[in-house]
C-alpha cells in the first residue's frame, strides 16, 4: 500500500495513475474517511490526556469537589468509549479503502487496456520458417506418448493434464536447469509452503481483488499459492532487517495453483492456460533506492532471458501497458515466446517491481546505520514456468519425421535422451 500522506500530497497524480491502470478507486471517500479518522484520533487523544490530568488532581480536591469531579470523569470515560468505538468503525473502512489504492505506475508504462496494447521493446532470435506442416504441442504430445490431457480431465476436470515418460522428464529438466541457473547467479535456494495465511496474500496484494483466482481452504483459512512470490516475499514480514543483509535474493521451485476464473473459452486447448503448473521464481528484497530498484529489475529480467537463450527459443520483451498492470506494480516486463500453434507470441515470464508497496503491507523494514527504519523495495520474476514452456520447445524443436530434438542444455537431466521419438 501507499503512505496516506503520499496519497494526499499526490492525489491528482494518483488519480491519473489509477486511470492509466483502469483501476476504480474512490479516493475522495478515502480522504473524507481519513479526515474523520484524524479528527477522532485527536478527539480521543485529547480526552484521554484530559482524563489523566484530572485524575491526578483528584487528591487535591475537597470531598465535595471530588464527588463532582468523579461524576464528570465518569461521563468523560463514557465519551471516550463512544469515540473509540466510532474510531474503530472508521478505521475499518479506512483500512479497506487503503487496500484498494493502486501503486503509481512508472512514467514509462504505456497507455492501454489489455495485453494487446503492450509495447514490444525488442526481439531475440529468429522465428524459424515452417519447412513442413507443423503439429501443435497436443498432437506432438499424443504422438510421442508424453501427454495425456483426456485422462487429466478425467481425474480433475478441465484444464488438467498428465505428463508421462519423457514428457515428465522434459518438464522436470527445464525446471531443474532454471533452478540451477539461478543458484549459480547467487540466489538462495528456498523451499516454501504452498498453503499460506491471509496476511501473506494481503501483504503481496493478491487479496483483496484476487480471491476468485485462488484455491481457498476455507476450513483452515489458508490459500494455495499461485506463485512462490507470495511466501518468498512474505518470508521476513513484520521484521526489521539490517541494511547489511540486503539485498535478499531468493529462488524457489514450487507447484502453483490458479483457478483461471473468467477465462472460460479462452486458450482452452493444450497446456497454455491450466490450473496446476510448476514455476521457478526469483524474488529480491532490497533497499529503498528507486535507481537501484530499476537496475535490479533489468538484472532479474536478464536472468530469465538467459534461460530462454540457453533453450534456443525466439522471444520478445514487452513493456506491459497500464490496463494489463496489476494494482501493486510500478512496472512490469513480460517475456513472450514464439508459439507456432498460436501463430504468435505467448507469455512465458513476467518481471515486476513494486517499490515499497508490498513491504508496507507486510511491515517489512530495514534499519540503516543512522538507526532510521525504512520499508524495503521488492521485485520478482518468473525464471521459467512449466509445462507452458514445453509448448515452444515441442513445437519449435519438432522434426519432419515427428520426433522432437531435446535442447542441448536439458539433455543432462533427460536420462540420456537427445531425441523424443513417436511412440
């Protein structure tokens, strides 16, 4: 969340930012509620101070004066109680409104409503010419005996799948390669819970607003994570870090779960939009320095690009437009791989920076040498997500005879397999 004083000081800028993000938020009501909240806080504080002062003076009063003053203090106490109850109600509304306020988008964020309006920054690699009729990844998966969507649906419903044999190995191989790549870059490998409490979801800004996308365990008041970003970023919440600890660079490989609510009829074929997948996620918690944060954003984007380049997949990087940018984001870059079956680019990675938006909600701070406390900056980026990444791998590495060549960097994890042959 943002500091309420920053909101009030930059109200017009925030209105423009919310409009750019196409986020509806009642800033006028927030300011109105904050005015009332401040008034009640002063009222209660003044009344409590008056109560203490008058209580200390009781011993100096005559019995008659003391009796009168005790009655007055009783009325004062009742008034304080009423004002505290009113303050609690106002504070509840204030907190709810604050959680809906979006972060300021960077000036570099382009205008636009949907991902169709994202702006291409550059492309890497050449899109190979189709020298023979290409099969899509579902046809390939079936022919190779490595993908079984029909039985996945039988087991769990739409948008589930089964990977088997070399398909399961390829899935594991790309995750392991990406995981090791990040460890070699100095990121700390971390195993995290897949079920988290609400403060972690609220703190990372998935709640409120993203409840429909999450699988919820109502009995236990826990949510299955849609990304390891949530537990990684919330890991040190409610702590004050030493500046010398920063930056924290963590990487986790984990299953992810998303309901994909509102996606009915969209990307229904194959492995593009599914409910369960695995992801290698990088998270950075760092000092509150905007220039350093921008540099770190480029660094984590580069980490993911290195994985794409090692896999030999053509891709492009896009600057995500305001309407496709989330509430907490300052700026986001997506990496999109070329997917022949889509006859276009498909998102495979997102790299995001948030400044102190998440850390304020998580109460994640650090102390500098001068003993001052500051909220951290946070960033995250997908290193790789599978099985979505298998779409371009299978479709671009397929051969005329129906086989698929395994990218060289994945072969050490494939039990010696260099080519996947039709079953």
